[in-house]
C-alpha cells in the first residue's frame, strides 16, 4: 500500500485549482470529472505527473453529495488515498484491523474506471483505496 493522494473538499473546483496553483505552484494533472456515482466533481493536482503524492480537489455535484455536509461544517481535509494492487484483499485486511467499509468498491471515472472504496478507521478518519492499474 502506498499513499496516492490527499482528498480536499472545496466549494468551487475552478477556484480551488487557482488557489492551489497560486499558493503551492500545483498544476492541474487531470481534467475536471463529474462523478455522478459519488455525486462529486474531482480533479487531480500536483507539481508533476510523477509526483509521489497528489492532491484531489473534491466539490459537491449535488446538494445531497456525501461532501456537502462536511463543506458546510468547514471540514476541508476529506481523506487519505492509498493505491493497492487488489482492492478486495486490501479492504478485507482493513476490516480485520477494525476499519468499517462506508462505500463499497465502485468504478471511478477520475481513475480510468479503476475501482475505489472508502473506509472509516478505528482512529476516526476516512481512507480511500484505489486499485492499481493492471
């Protein structure tokens, strides 16, 4: 398992891109994707394509988006994402360690339809798993 990216919630994705470019010198590494399954707009940022850890900006696509309430509470840090070779195996190991699955594996447009899933750890934070490209 290796850290892939850090998910940050923003109100407006275009403004978030501009802010992160100005503040950190990040570049937009992916197109903005409207993920209707997750009810979010997402984009990857980083200093380069081969940056060891990227930033994923996430904004609500709908009022009932899973991130809408968090945004209203001004919670910006959303999740840590780990890249895994086998999502089912990693999910199983995380559950054995006390994590709770909060969103079962689904394909994600931002990651070329590779599977992702979300878990809540015993230490009370959210992690995302994204399956490696095969």
